[in-house]
C-alpha cells in the first residue's frame, strides 16, 4: 500500500503486517513508559519520531527522555489546531529550551504540524532509531473513540507510572489495535511514509524558526545511513521485555491492591450503615418503649385520682378498679414481652437446639386455652399427627410461638367462632397453621403486623395488647430457620402459617 495524503499510517503498517495486538490504553502507555525507561537507563541517544495525544500524562514520557538523555533529534508531530482532538495541555514541541544540542549547536527538537486533511490526524506512533536500538509502535484512534482525551493533571518530574495512567474506571473498556516491532526493516517503510507527507506539513525548530522539509528529509536519510548496520541486540530486547513484564505486574498488583482497598472501604461503609441503622432502631425502640410504658401509667394515675373522689359511687369505683387491674396486666405483659425480645437479641439462656416433636408440645398448650375458649363460646380444636418428623427448635421458643398465635386467634374470634391448629409435613418443613373465623386483618395492615408495638386499628381498647407478640414470633422463627406468613379477610378470619425446618441429625465424620 502506498501512503497518500489522506492515508493512515496505521493502515499502511497493517497492510504489510500480521494481525495487530489488541491492548488496553494502560498497556499502550506502559509500553511507551518501558521503552523510555530502557533508553534512559542505557543512556541511548536516539532519534525519535513522536505523535502522542496532547494529554500531559503522555507527553511527560517524552519530556522525561529529553531531560535525562540528550536525543540525536526529536521530531514531534501534532495535529492541525482545528483537528478533532481536544488539547488538555501545552505540547512539548511548543517549547524551545531543548531545541538545540549544546555540544554541536545543531537543532535537536522539531515541531511538525500536520495539514488539516492529513490521514495521520488519528495516528499515534513512537519511532526510535539508533545504532544500538530501534523500535516502532503505531496505533490508531477511531472517530468514535475519545479515550485518549483523558483528564490531564500536572505531571511532576520523575512521576510514577500510576500518575501517568488515566482513571480507567471512567474510560471505555474496549481494546485498541497496535503494531509494535524492534527491527530496522519494519521501521524503514514507516519512515518512508512520513517522508512522503512531510512536504504537506509545517516544520519549526522551537517556536518560531521554520525549516524546509528537504533539510529534514536529508537529516532522516543520514540517520538511516548511520543505523544501516543495526541488528537487534537479544540481551537488550530481553531486558526490555523483562521490564515490560515487571511493569505489567506492578500495574496488576496496584490494581489488585486498589480493588482490595475499595472492597475494604465498601465493607466499612456497609458496616457503618448497619451500625447507624442499628442505633436508629435502638433509639426508635427506646422511644416506643417509653411511650408504651407511659400510657398505662397515665391511665392508672387518672384512675387512682378519681378513686379518691368522695362522691364516687360503687359501680364507678368498681369500673376504675377494673381499669387499674387491666392496665397493670397490660404493663406486666409489655415488660415480660420486652424481656423476651431482649433475650432473643442477646442470646441469653439459649441451650443447643434439639429435635422436637409437635405432638409433645402443641396439645398441652391448646388444652390450657380450652377454658378461655369455652368461656367465650369459641370452638377450639387441633390436629397434630404423632408421626410427623421432629423439628429444629428450642422447646421454650416453640411453646412461645404457639402461645402467642393461639392467644391472638382466640382473642380476636367472637362468640360461636372457631379456631383450629393443624400440622402437616411440607417438603423439608413441618407446617403449623392457626386458623380462625375471627374479625380478620385489613389488607393495608398485614405488612405492619410484625412491627414492634404495632396494633391494628380495628381492635378495640379491650382487645389491644403490647404489640410485641407477633414480633417475638417472627424473631424466634428466624433464629431457628423457620418463617411465618399470614392470610386474612376482614369479617371472615385469619390464617397464620408457620414453617419449621425438619431436624436433620449431624453426619458422624468417623463413619
């Protein structure tokens, strides 16, 4: 392929080469960094042809070489000012402090401005030619890709590679195609192509000293003549590839460490959020407890005040005495429920869970509620087969679950109503249902009934409880691997479904 004014250097190289490398932006920059490292460490004074993004982090590599090793010549190409490339800093080629070699007083630093319609507008390259080392790196920026225009930051002398790499979390994640060689025959056609487009460029030494393309081409030909006998030095290339591998390892380790730090920060943030949430819940609980304890105390104080009235009649006195008893029972139930909830959260007095048969526990609890159900005119029955597999729970916990749910069923079922307790196996669980024909729960209240201190709006004052019974049921079942759910319809009744995990004996590791 012959390079025309509108041709791309990358296309020329690709037409005469094998498949390109697919590399990330960080790897491209790392290759340039490693190449400059080698030139600096070996103090190789070479001729460089450079076209890199105007971002200061890329230009800093060339500046590092220019300040630590006096180059034979440095030809810095840059796009026409109106080209589709953002400039984020002043290019090195616009300075004149390095434009001549103090030893020979000849120009060493050239700025070459491409024409507006040049095919090289989107090419990037780094060519190195010397008697001891030659290399060529050519890549291309597609029109849809703004990846090279990363946010530039000032680069200090001797800046670490990490500061030269853009924040890749904000960069596109696709790969870039590049060609990279270390032999003179691959470099010569690239240089020949640059000679071809040189007459359509403006060439300056420093800021304001134009120079003719013919003179520059003559200098390039002299460089080629001086390097005609170049052969790749295996030892030098070995050091180069070793440095590149080390550089990639450094990048990988830094990236890994950075990700670990980010994960640690995320973990701390999650823990902090959980702690803040726990403190908020604690404050809400204390506030609710204070309010719940204050209400019966206020009622009792009012009743005691009224009992001191000399005009109080006997029926009124009896009503106030009954009110005192009711509020005392309410406060006692609240304190007892709070203690149960605290023990659940703190794990107080919790022995190791053992297999538990429902037939050994449920009938006894149901029998204790038979007198209350009979007094209310409510039919109470149960069906718990004796051949059900054992469940995984503490006896005291399961008893409390049955008491709380059975108590609610009887409490909210009017006269002539019915309450059933049914048990059966369901997969890896035993299902325990509490069905009633009671007043039911409004659909809007079902999501709230397991909240602390929540009491349904439809319940009368004589039916209101501490608002912790269902919370305790839910917390117990969570701790033994079970669950509780509810279905209800206003005026028709409610069904609470409890799932308890079937006990599985631990496997004996010695068998």
